[in-house]
């Protein structure tokens, strides 16, 4: 189809948290046993609802892409700096000598997994239709920035250059 959509979500980018096994003493079905608990599921629902509502307000269909359409996802995760990386000097905020050059607290795969799972059913029917991903994780230039996530979805019908089987 050749369509694309991009947007920015303000705030510290969320990550996919590790699933864990929980024992249920009195589950709703009356059986005792174990189940896999996803601590990110509530935040994913809130994230998806926020994006879905914005799309509806702009008159966009949900899901945006067809179920048989290959999709390219571009993502930039801007992580806020830790307070220990910042110091006040002469009325302005500057970086300390020991400040990290790139974010080390959040794994890039967990940032991406959260977004891909949360937006399933909003932008695409299933994340198996995502055929190409370009991801960046960085600090904001402004040390006081809160952080944000920039996302761009586009249909990707053309094969990637490396898919030709010929290495340049």
C-alpha cells in the first residue's frame, strides 16, 4: 500500500520486564497451580489504549496496516539521564566527568519488545508482519529532558538490500 505513520510519545520509555512464575492458591477457576506472570501487561494495555485513542481522534483505522502487509519499524528511544550524571554549575545543569556516553540501564531489545507487544492490534494484526527494524537508544542533548520515544511505521514491500544473497 505504501503508507506510513510516525509519532512521538513523551516520557521515560518503558521496557519489557522479565516474566516470572507465580503460584496461585485460589484462582478464579478453583484450581491451584502455577501461571506465568507478565509484570508489563498493565503498562502495555495503558500504552496501547493511549495510542489507539490518539489514532481514533485523528480518524485513523485500527489496526492501521493490513494483516498481509510487511512493515518496517523505526524506533528512537531517548532515555533521561540519571541525577548522579548531572551537577548544577552557575545556574545551569551540566554533565559530571563520570557521566555515561550512552544509556546502560535499559536493554534495547526490552525497549523494542515492549513497543512491539503493546502496539499489536493497534498498528498491525500481529508483530510477525514486521520484517525490518531500525532501533536507536540514546540520551537527549538537553540534560534536563524527560525522555521520549519516536516511532515510525511504514509498509516495506521492497526487499532489503542484503536479502539479494549478494554481499557487497
